[in-house]
């Protein structure tokens, strides 16, 4: 059922009245379901300039309590039910002057961190995104990501700020391809931004159906598999295909046009207007082509975490007085034309028999086999080698491939230490996190449990 702007404004007014009844001026915590009521509650916080912490719907009780305490929240509101839970007086309230939204990182590399986003940063992003993707009155934009993720700054808040039409996909049905096809075709979607998983689910369910109304297709969050990229032009014949790279801490930073026929991984590209980027190796800023860690500074960034210790580690003064940058933890290679390619994260590096190995590079080789639909490569502890590589592989429909054949494929392309020593070949889809990315933590936990069972049986 569609909700118009008049009804939405009424919802925002009612939510603002509810918020005004809450004593104190501490930030409020929200669990914002993807619904008009959920949008209205977040918008009401913005209207009255009360900072709000947007929590994941599925966050565990212990992690939630820790984030509430860190943000200094006294009240927790669940958007649809309109219930208010008083969680206790905070021990301290951090300085949130000028802050609107308190976002959390995905937690894919550890415990979620709180990112306080200044209102000026949000406003700057909305202006950039509206111009870059042509979002204005009546523009139909599809929203796949949960409301607590930074992707919603484009899909939802830019669209509403400019008078557009947001099509919301329910979070608890985010891996249901038939449902996604149904909701995607409710209106003539013009702009869609999502992780690669969404496009795979949509195209599999569409069974050859085309979407000519889409003019801007943006993939983000994870690398677009070349085989999936090759399917996009036929399904979206009038769309400009682009990849956007960024993080919750800095929002969008790089953009690149996807070449769907190259057969190669899409680069993260070049910095968008106003973004400064450094490639740093061994404490030195590279001035030309080369490889190192990516540091970024954007007009949309938070500039800090709520935790000062985490801020000190990740937000740093660049060498030679170049200003404050965010250390992304991503390893990149910059070519002679200034285009950056993602080599993986520093935390995806393991040593196998003393040899440093990039797990994402091994994944790229495994997924290059035509019978492989997707793969995750893990570094599992090993008493002898330090780590051993374990691959979890999902095959394409009707494909036949065994571990011996796949290991032969890897042996022809990888050094011996980078060849997975064990493999699980599966048929079921990989578990996904709420933002649609592959849930590596769940796969890792399952693999470790398998190791413990194997050891116990010996």
C-alpha cells in the first residue's frame, strides 16, 4: 500500500509529539522497521534535532545493551509498535553537538562501532547523491538495505528530501527472489542501489524479464562477480552501470563505470568530487602507481567513532600534514591512470607456512571456475602451518564439479600455499547478513565447529 507525502507528514508530526514527551535530551535509540511508521520516527528525530541511534533489528541483547550505554541512550523505541522502553539512566552522554544520526557499522570485521554522523555531512551527501543520480520530484528509487545502514542515506533520505518515490523491500524477505521481483515491479523503478546478492536474486527470479525503466544501477558493499555483471546489460538495457565504494565512516568515496564484458573484477575507481584519497605503504604516501592501504577523507564523513580509543586507531593525521584521514583497512593498487583496484582487507591476510596469503585473491580464483556460483575462503588455525585454507563453494545450477577438479583448477593459478587444503561443496545459498552481504562469520563458525568435531572424533 502506497503512502503519500501528506500522510507521511502526519505520521512525522505524531512521532514528534511522542518524542517531545520523553524527558531529557539524551539521544534516543530506534529499531526502525522498513515501513512508513519507521521512516516517520527517524524523520521526527531529525525534525526536532534529537540525535537517534539506529539499531539493527536482529542485534543480540548483549551487543544492544553495550551500544545503548556507549551512546548514552535512556529510551529505546520500536518503530511500528510505538512502544517506549526505558533502558535506564546512562552513566554518561557523549558530546553529540551537531549530530543527527548515529549509525552502526555492519560488524563484519568485529563488534559494531557507532558512527556519529553530523547533520552537515548528511546534507552534503544528499546534495551530491541527488545531483549524481538524478533524483528529484517523482523519481522512483528502490530501497533494499535496512534503514540502519548508510545505503539508506541515498535510497531513502535523499529520495524523500527531493520529493521522490521510495519503494521499500521488507528486510525479513531480503533473500526471497520472487518477493523481490514482485516489489521491484510495483512501480517503474528508475534508480536502484544494492549489494550484488540483490541483483543475482532478482535476475534469477526474473527468468529473462527486462527492466527498461531503470536508468541508474549502482552496486556497492561487495565486489560484483564478473559473471553477474555480464547479465546486467540485457536485464537493464537503459541503465548506466556503476560501482560505488565507501564505508559507514566516510560514506561514498569512489565511483566507477562497470564494464560488464571485461570478465574482470570492477575497480573501485577514482575519488568522487570533494574526496581526498591516499595510498599509504610503510608509513609513506605513494605519489604514483603502487599498492598500499587506502586512507580517505570525504565531505560526508563522521570524523570519529563514539569510542575515543577506536577513533585514535582509525582516524589519523596523514604524513606530511595532509590532514585527518580515515584508515579504511582496505588494501588497494593504483594504476598509472589513477584508478584504484581493491586487493582485499588487511584483516583478510593470513600466513600459511610463513607465506602471507590474501583470502580474497584465492576466492577470486575459485569463483573464476565456470561451475562455481560463489565461494568463501577461510583461514582456519593449524598447529603446523599456522593457518590452512578452507573453501566453501556453491556450484551453479546443474553444474558437476568435485574437490579434486577444483583443486586442479586452483593449482594451475595459485602457489601451493594458497591452494585450499579442504573444501565443502554445497548447494544451498550462503547465509546472508541483514545488509545482504555474505555472512562470513556464520560460515566461519560452521567451519570451526566442523574442525572441532573432526578433532573430537580422532
